[in-house]
C-alpha cells in the first residue's frame, strides 16, 4: 500500500516507517524542520506544515492510509499557543486534506493524557471521558484533536484513534524526553527521584499494533495502548540491572520537589536548557492513573506489550551502539 506518515522523524515515526518498509509498503514522510532520524530510511520525504492545509496535499495524494503522529509535546504549558495550534488545528487540517484526497483510512495517534486520570486507582479504559476545559494545555489539545477525528468520522472519514502511554524503547534518534531521562540516570545526572511513576510501553509494540490497525481497527473506535506501570525508583533499578552501573535510589518527598520548582525554572532560564522537571511533570508522575486497560487493543489489534525489563535492556544496548552512552 501507499502510506503517509506525519511526525515521521520522531521516536514512533522512525520505528513505524522502518517497519512499514520492511513489509513492502511505499512510505511518504512529512517533515517540517529536519529529517535527521530518517536519513538512513528510504522513504519519500515531503516538506510541509500542519498549519498549511495546501502543503499537505502532496503528502496525501494517492495514499491509501495515513498515520498522523505529528504533535507538539509540552510539560511547560502553552506560552506561545503552538501546542494548541499544532495538536488541534493541525489535526483538523490533516483530516480535511485526507477527505479531499479520498484517503481510505486515517489512523490518529492521541495520548493517554487526553483522558481524565481521576479516579486514579480505578481502571481507565476507552469509556473514560476525555478532558475538556480541565487539565494541562497538552492534555486539552490532544483531547480536542480526538474530538475532531470523531467529527470527521461522522462526516464519512474512515478513522480511528490510538492512545499510547509513556513510549520507550530502541531506535530513539532524537532522543526523546524519556530517552534523555534514561541517559541522564545512566550518567548520574539526576540526583534524586520523586514518588510516583508512569505506565511504560515499548515503541515496537506500539508500531505492531498500529500496523495491525490498518486492517483490523474499527472505524470510529479508540484503542488504549498501555504497557506496565512502574515507579521511578523501579525505573532506575531496571537501568542499574541491565547496565551494571549504580543508579540513583534516593526518593525525595513530593513537597520538597515542588519547593525546588522556582530554582529549577531559574536555572533553566539562565542556562538555556530544558528544566529537569516542571509542575506539570510532577503532577503527571504523582496523579497519573495506574490501572490503564489495554484489553480492547489486545482483543482487536493483537497488542502484546512485552516486559519492561526487555525494553530497558534493548534501549540501553541501542544507546550504547549509537554512542549516546559509554
């Protein structure tokens, strides 16, 4: 088939493009600023901008399936409005262009953050409401993107939504926020941890489910792609287990971490670096749901999340092989 991928230069995008090509599909990849992650992957590069609908037509012309991965991730709010514009307006432009180009199937990547996380200790599945006015800017933008997809389905577009949790794994060329966190823990750049954790899912399992969704995903449906919840302390311990290097074990109370927020922000501004953590990231770590169900994806998309220990082992091997760690 002829398949288009937005966000192709990102962690999931690189793995997805590679897997699609291995299966014999023809792949067009939308890029905006750069395409470094794709330089060794023989896709057709299409330059475009999600905020310019006309620039999307060359990507979607004569295409059977589109995977819309492109999004702006933020744990620092939306000071310039681009999180909302790219994740919401950009998705609407993609949907409109897909309809104009008569794309046969539209697979939209959303996020677990589009769903209301509370109650925290009750199962979260596809029936859980998505956020509206509550939540962080990123959460609201992804939820708005989902609503746009469902509206397009009502207007005749064959579309569905995939909602992964915290994605981790090898072939992470940027590297991603999570990939950088692994590197920092490995290199002893993180002095302490905080209570809480994430639901982690391997990028390769996400890609496998996404490709299966081409034929088996049901129009207008959402699928949660979760893996396994582990605390940050367990996360660090897995890195130590598979690297043989001692990693951070100290866990500070959450209130101490929040007291340090102004200093973290000030240092980030002065040094021009990304903050070690933000108020948003602390809330996500401490208040994110720990019982995210992937039963629907298992039943319908053959989703089979591997054990987290395998993911960490393979990621560390990949980072070492590519010179990110020694």
